[in-house]
C-alpha cells in the first residue's frame, strides 16, 4: 500500500537550507549575518605581543611613520606586518644566541595558544625581512639617535663644547658566497682569504654617554675616511671631535671644520711640520697643504707636543683651536685621553650585545645591512635607558651605569608579555631605573691605564723573545709636560 505524501505548501517565508550556510546567505541576502569579531582583532597583535621597554624607547608611532616614508607599508593585513618585522629584528639582536623560531616564541609568551595571533614559522620571518629591506632600519636609526647629554652632565662637555670621538672598526658576518662577494675580508700575504667576511664600520659617538650619533658601514676594503666623510650633517659648532692619528687627512679635516666642528686629533711625525709661529704655551702654528683638482689649499693648525710622566715618547696633537687663551695646551693634552671612550662603545657592540666571538647571522648582503642597523638602534635604546637611570642620583655620571645590566633588563622586559599598555610600560621603566641606580658602579670614572695593544691568539709554543712591557703608564688625570714649557 502506497502512502501519499502531501506536498509542502510554500507560504512565502525563507526556505530552510541547513546543508550550507553559504548558500543561505547568497540566496537570501536579507538574512542577518552571525556576529563575528572583526578580522583586525584576529591577526593584529596589539595588546598580546610584548616588547617591554622596547615599545617605550622605540615608539611604534615612529616605526610606522618610517615604514610609510620608505613605502614598505603593506596593503593587506598580514601575520607579520612591516612594523612587527622591525621589532622582530630588534628581538633577534637582543637575543643573539636564540634561533628565529625561539625569538618568535619569545615575542608573545601566550601567542601559541591564542586565537588572535598565530606564531609564524622561520620561513615567514625570512621572507618578511626580505620585503622590508634595510633602508627602513637605517632611516629608523637616524630618526631615533641624537646626543643624550644635557648641559652639566659630568664627563660630556669641555668649556661648553660637547666632547665627541670618531673612529672605525670591523665586524664579522656569516661566511656565505654572497657575503664574501659583497664585503670581502682580510687576506694573508699570499692573497688568500683568512677567516669570515667582514664589514668596515665607522662611528661618531658621544664620549660621556657612549651614544652613537652617526654610523656608516661598507666593504672591508673601503677606507674609513670615506665612511667618516658622510658624518658632515651630524656635526656642528658645539662639538669637539677627538680622533686618532690614522685620521690625519686634510680632506676630512677641512670637511668637518667647514661644518663648524672643533677638532683635536693626534698627528703623525710627518704631518704639520711646517712651523709658522711659536706660541707662549709651548704650542706652535703650522700649515698643512691640500691638493684638489690642480689647486692647492693651506690649512693652519695648532700643534701641541707633550710627554706623559714615566715615558719619553713625544705625543703630537693638532687642533683647529688656534687661541691658547681659550684652549690651553695642557688641558688639550689631558682631554685627549677621553678618545678611548669610543673603544668602550666598540666593546659594548661587539662583545656584550652581539656576543663574544659571534658573527652577524644574516646570510645575504641585504640582511647584513639590515641587521647592522638593527644593532645600532638597539645600542641606542640601551644607552638611552642607562642615561635615564643616571638622573636622580647624587653624582649623575652616565659612566657609572652598567651597559650589560641595562641590556639584561631590556631583554627581561621584552619577554615579560607586558604588551603595549602605557601604564604598565611606564611602571616597568620606573622599576628598571630604580634597579640600575641601585646597582650602579660605586667607583670613579673609568680611566685608561696602559696604551692600546693588538690582541693576538695565544701561541701554541713559548716564545724566546723577552716580554715587552708597556712604555706608557699614567694615572688620572695624567701628568703631562708640554714641550717647550715644562
């Protein structure tokens, strides 16, 4: 017996479509959609990702502005937007011993179980770095760096002039064919490469705070003087530049002097020997010549010759300060030893921040440049934190604040998951400054006790030569004797 099925009567209402919600929405657009979180909340890590004091000392507003100026702002929401790649690079430099994936995990302690931001893999970060480029990091460095010391900061000024130092060094990079072809490196007498590829680095730093005001990098074979010639826009008439004798170049001298900077450089024996006039304080005026495009230029400098107590070696300084009444020779000789403060900056960058014996991890020349500028930004952030901690104490000397302690506090705060909440960041800054002030070095300013020596690897077999003792040893302040007076 067959059962008759009554036909369904259509009353004009919506037809049921339980098999597919997509069909229901397309066929009947007038139906209300289910409420969902906006896509921005799913992928944009606003409060979840924690960078600690990095977010406060390197504001995201500045990062986004620089990214937009360089034309690297993405048009679609991505898992790794450009501003987040910038902070990822800073985190990579802050944790040089950690892998890419570990750094991504440290960026958000709870992100692996979150529904709003999924931790990307290593390949995603590498591709995002390639899209970002290195120009963003260089422009961000120049947007953040500036001299830190204010008037009255101990060890930062001399007769109203900001004491600066200029010098160069090298940094090792990853040994890849691309880096080898782009940067080169040292070679033996047989023209064979020795060790990893290296980059040439030049810095302009503030002696009292070790803050890097300008920097430049290039191939290993590139001359440091050509890198330093780009520092012209960063110097002014309120600066006193201290330099080593290898910088005795009339081209660089005139370039910086034309910008108004005052110079005190150590001079070799063969430079500035044409004496024009002897002065009352024992110094004398001399002339150095410069030839450019079949034209000769004369530059008048003042030479100060002095010896240090306990040594017979004659040190020669040439300066653009020609008036002995405003720049006494003995004061210049005592001031020159502060040039060694830039060696402390190199030690902070290459030993403590990058890691002793470590190389820049990037495998490509573009990545090397990107990582170098990220290291320079991070060094400026650490130095800014140390300078803030020097305020509010009895003797506000920035040299008493430990760089390694400041670096560890910054690393600790960047993995605490604080996020970008303003009140938590300012509270964390207060705690960090209090800790640095409590652990500050209870000693006098650091002083150089022996001349610079080149460190070599310990030989395997003992040498028959007699040990060489340093010929110059002085206390602070050094007892100097200006030749022709004392």
